[in-house]
């Protein structure tokens, strides 16, 4: 699968000059719509010159701005695909050969980690390992099991970890307790869930730091997130696959465990004693 523009940015942002980095952050924060505007409008939003935008687009590997916009339009179309519009995929072959679905899931994992710098994993792990404040985790219709899985592990390693289950009204009630010392971890993949977007925006207004796990096309929540981790989800099926995101979650759990080695071990001993 061709790399998404968000993945290309993740690959190259460390070598971008300051102006191009501003363009990159502006695009990610308003993905992908700001890139579908004119060069002048994009440059004004980013606070850089039009030539800087064109150099940014060229650094991503595009010959010109229309080619860049064409790629964004294709991504926008992919974002809103429903299960009914996708191929159901071939049947599982007999014998030892892996099915196309399994091959796609394995490739999703490889490509996810190819575009995911260790620095990004370390930054997220460092934030989740901070014991000050509370941590809240929530996911969408199909991704909430990932939020619950991550919360179950982090609750053993550090205090004040809460998985937000149930209806949106229950999440909103918890906003009263959220503030600048807290972090909200959200899982949201296409077709992005409006209730999660609204909740993230309200939490952001209260100063909560948001960590977003999403797909390669980026949930709208990216515009208010402090940290964004994108995983490949598309497979030859009517349904997206969360296998790559699950692998990322396992990696993050390992990184947080390493950072909380001493205090986490003590909590585990006390928990085992209570059991």
C-alpha cells in the first residue's frame, strides 16, 4: 500500500527546516482539508510563505501541488468508505499458505512500525508513565477493546487510571473531574466517531493532554491531540483491522513498564498480596 501523507510526514519531519515543520504541523492539525485549499490559503494558515509550502510538498515526494492534492482527495475518499463499499475479500486458501487477509495484517504491522519512530513511542510512554494527575481511556465502537486492554495494564503499573465505558453521557460527566494535569487516551479509526471528536474537543478546552491512536488517514481528533500514533488498518475485507494498533499498544505497554520498573514492581507485589 502507498504511504499516506501523514506517514510521509512522520518519516521526514525530523529533517525539515522550521518553516516546513510548521506546514507539516498545520496539515496534521487540520488533516486533510487544509491541504485541499490553495497554496496561498495553506501558507496563510501555517504562517509561512507559499514557496515554503511548495518545498514542503516536494519534500514529501510530489512533483507539484495538484499531485499532492490529488493524493489527499484519495485519502479523503478512503476515510469515508463504509463496510458495504469495500470488497469482502477472497476466501481463505487451503494448505499452508497464509490468506490474503493475514498477509495484509502482517504487512500493516510492518508498515506501521516502519513509519513510527522510536522517539514517538518513547514520548507517549513517558507521558503515560507520569504519575501526576489522572488518566482516562476511551475508544470507539470497534476500538474500545484496545482502550480497555491498555487501561487494564496501566492500572496495575500506576494509580488513577480509568477506562470510560458506556454511553457518551457518562463520558461527559467525567469531564468535570478533568484538568491540565490529566491525560486522555482515545482510539478512533475511520469512519471517525462524532461522539469521540466532541468529547476530545471538550477535554482539550479544559486543558487535558490528549494521546490519539488512529489510522493512517488521521481522525479529526488529531487537531487537538498532543501525541498522535497512526497505525495501518486497511485489509481486503469489509472491516478494518486493529491488529497493527494492538501491536502498537503492546509496545507502549512494554515501554511504560520499563519506565515504571521500580514503582510498578512494588504495585504488582502489593496487588498480588491483596489478591
